[in-house]
């Protein structure tokens, strides 16, 4: 599992993921920034721990989240050219934390 709370965290994982997935996650991060920021610059913006973006890295982590039915707010399937991202909203401290499970359909790793 990887946690993204700031732009630096997002940049740190760029080399591990395809450009398409990175662009999708950037869009998600910037949407959260627009919604939650208090006027700070994007470079200074920090998501609260309970609202950080979570990248699930294996089937066990995904199963663990999906088994918490009472905490699940929604599950969306986002189809990309090279794979699918499951965007999962989990109820945490009366707010929604976004989890992402990436399924690659090509022979690429990550």
C-alpha cells in the first residue's frame, strides 16, 4: 500500500506506474486540492492522513478493503487504455478516503 498526501508523494511513484495511470492519479489529486485547499499553493498542500489517496498494491489489500462492506461508500471501475483502476471510497472518520486498485491489461509490469 502506498499513501499519497502531497504532490511530492505523487511524484515519487511516477516511475513505478504508466504515464496514463499517473495522469489519472494527478487529476484525482488536483481535484482534491481544489476541493480541500485553504488557498495554499499546490506544492504546500497536504491531505489529512484520513483523506490521503491510497494505492493498493496487491490482491490481499484489495480483498481486505472489499470485505469491509459497512465502510464501503462506493466502488467505481475506470477503464483506461492499458488497464483498469478500481476507485473505491471508504468511510473514514465521517469522510471518504479514496483507494485505488490498478489492474494492468497489457504485459507491462505496474
